[in-house]
């Protein structure tokens, strides 16, 4: 993990101002700190793109080639963004939380989308998150809730086993 920390410190700024990027959060968690059934060392970058074109340009560009040559060919999880709230203070983020929720078969997606949009807004407007993203993935039928925080997020709002440290935030 010290290699990951060093790489974030040295190279994180290279994605600052990347075309099409809303933000990239450089996330990590350590087995000694993490709790729960998924406790392990993890590097988990999270990107929010203005459109799929920015993501495709990045994944087919030299920056991704360099990462994949250094760390292997990763699986890239993608979600269709239903809603994103991003505070002007996002650069102050030091923690992130992520929760993946299965969608029951034949659920009313319009109702889920409305609820998740409200949750994302509430995380920022009422609970102090610096950013909140609600996404949908129709291959595995799941919802992702992602938030960025200045302080450790309130336990009542997030799943305990999905808290990350933020090493750097890149923005457009």
C-alpha cells in the first residue's frame, strides 16, 4: 500500500483538468483499518465523467496504458449516473463511502431513480457530504451510492465496510 500512497502523491495531479472529468477520487483502505467481511487492502479510484466519451477517451489513452502496464489489466466497474451532487468544496474530501445495493427483480426503476436522486441531494444538503453520486448498473441489477466527506462519515448513513481514505481529488 505504500507504493499506492507514493504513486497517488506523485502522480495524482496528472488527472487534474482531464477533459470530460467531473472528479476522480483516489481511494484506498487498509486491512488493519477496515472492518467487516470485505476487510482487505484496496486501491479503488472513483471517476465521475460528464459523459461516456470522456471515460472512453481516458480508457483508450496513454494514462490508462501506463496504469495497466504498472498494475495489470483491471476490471472497470461502470454505472449509469442517475444523479450527482458536487459541492464547490469537494477538494476538502478526506473520506469516501460506497454502498452497492441489489435491485429486486421487476422493481419500479423510475421510483428507485427518484428515491436515489433525493438521497444524493440529502447527503450533500443535509448531512454534509461534499459530493454524492447515485448510479445504476443493469447487468447485475444494482445501485451504487457514493459520497465524499471532509470528516469520517456518520455511521448511521453509510455501510461500515466501505469507508475509504481519499489521497487526492482531481477535478476538471
